[in-house]
């Protein structure tokens, strides 16, 4: 029961990771509130991504030096304070800009800490499932924050959109009470001192980042540059280039894509079980193919089908790579790898906004071209990734041991005792 409550708590904190996305919803109202300062105001939606990227890379050190639970709690506290300041205090644009940027901190810290802790505490037979759920809850949080931010801001005040941060207060309380403190954890049947030695040995075991994990991170980095092309181009394509709908249509499609990503997170472990070493390759291929569908069909139906299925397989890729990284690393290497994945997640959007349009302009330019280019590259990445995933799958499902323990038999016994 205690283990289940700890896992639920981690999933709920994952839900709060992307609270910064409120800014995207209320950006138009911010422009209205600060006329003539649009070039500065636009940073309110982009700076959180930069802060998230910095926090993610910094967490590779912080989560090894400081207590993981404390770092997660502090990141949520910073987000609550920053959001409440925007909501309650009448401040100049620079104040809104700083507070909005600070909302990116949980987006860097939590996605680095949570999969690391899940890998530490989860029995091997449910690890794939809970890592998929972790990604699903992140997507669900984005969908809820975006929806509520828009509803609350219907008053015409951008500040009211930040009422959404009030959702983080119960999340904070749950985190304080039940988030597993793995840095101080005790294993049943051992003295406190024996537990600390046991955990320290697990942390030190295989702490160097394995070559296979580096390969998985490279797949994640290159993939993130191109799968984010849908996120950055679909609205522009629908409204401006294809002129087949308004921002309302783009908003509906975007919301359905978030739902599809959430569903994918919950089903990712089933996908891996069925497709095995072909899981990531097939997901990349489908993700790429359906990114190409909207510009080829030039239709509303094509945007719905292409966007939803593209995002579904995008999250299959993200969840799958998280699982493989979690299963092929141990100890401090897991913390480092998950921190890097969190940083790559943020930097992927940033790099995509420059690399894809730069290449796209050479072959015609425009949102549709960017999607066709990126979809094609994703298919190629998927084919090339097979050789790395084949090895990763073999390693991941041959060595299923939990990080608290060194032998499989001993691990299963202690997990049952901990329950």
C-alpha cells in the first residue's frame, strides 16, 4: 500500500511539471495589457523553456548532491509563489517576465527526478508501466493547465489565467507527505545504517553512463529536434498557409493531440511488449508518416488524423526511450541520464525552431514544408535507431534488477516485504 501511494504521488507531481504552459494561453492578453512592448512580452512564453533547459541540465548535479525530495518540493514551491505573484500583485512587464520564467523550473527538475525515483522504487514487473504513466501524467497536466488557463482568463485579465497554479497547492501537500525520500530510505529487515550502506552501494554500482544509454540519448536529441516540428508548425499551417481553419480549430486539434499523447503514455508498456525491439523504430516511422499527412492532404480531416496519430506515436517514442534508459542505467548514471533527457526535451523545441526552418527554406519553406521535411527525417531516424534499440532491448530485459538490490531473487523478496 505504501509503495502504491508513493508511485501515485510521483505521478501527481509529474502532472505539475509543465505549469509554465499557462503563458502560451494568455499571451494575447499580455500583449493587450502591455501595448507597444510585444517584442519583450513574447519572451513570457519562450523564457520558461530556456529556464527549464537550464534547470534540467543543472539537475544532473543537484539531484546527486542534494536530497531529491527536497529539490522537487522546492521547485513546486517556486512555481506556486511565482504564479501567485502574477495573480495577486500588479507588477510591470519585467516582473511578469521573471515570474513566468521561474515557472519553467519544475519542468526541468521534476522530469529529471521522477523517473529516477520511479526506477529506484518500482518492482521490475511494473517499471515499464509506471514510466509510461509518468509521461502520460505530464501530458495530462499540460492539457488541463492549458484548458483552465484559457477558462480563467475569459475575464479579459491575463492574471486570472494564473489561478491555475492553485492546483499545485494540494500537489505540494501530497509531495511533502508521501513523496519517497530515497536518499534516506530504509529497507525492511535492515537497520538504518545497513539501509544507508545498501542504497549507497546501489547508487555507486555502474554509475558511469553506459555506451548504450549514450546512444539512446542521442536518438532522443535528434528525434526531439524533428518531432517538435508538429508542435511549432501545425497552427501556422492551418491558419496561415493552408487557410483551412481558424485558431479555434488549431486549439481543438492541439487539445486532442494532448489527449492522444496522454493515452499513449498509458499504453506504452503494452506497445513495447507487443513490438519488442521494433517498438521505437515503428513508432518513429508512424510518427513521421502521420506528420506528413496534413500538408499532403491539405484538409481539416488530414490535420485531425495526422496530428492525433502523430502525437500518439510521439509519446510512444518518449515513453519507450524513458523505459530503455531507466532499464539500461544504474545508480548515479540513472540520475544523470534522466536529467539529460529532461534537458534534451526542452532544448529540442529550441533547436527545432531554428534548424528545421533553416533547412526547410532551402526546399521551398513554409509550415507544410517543415512538416514534410521533419516527417521524412523521423522515418530515417527510426530505421537507424533499430540497431541501438535492438541492443538496448536485449540489455533491458535481461537485467531486470531493481536498483535497491543486486540479485533478482533477493530483489523480489525485499519488494514483497516493502509492500
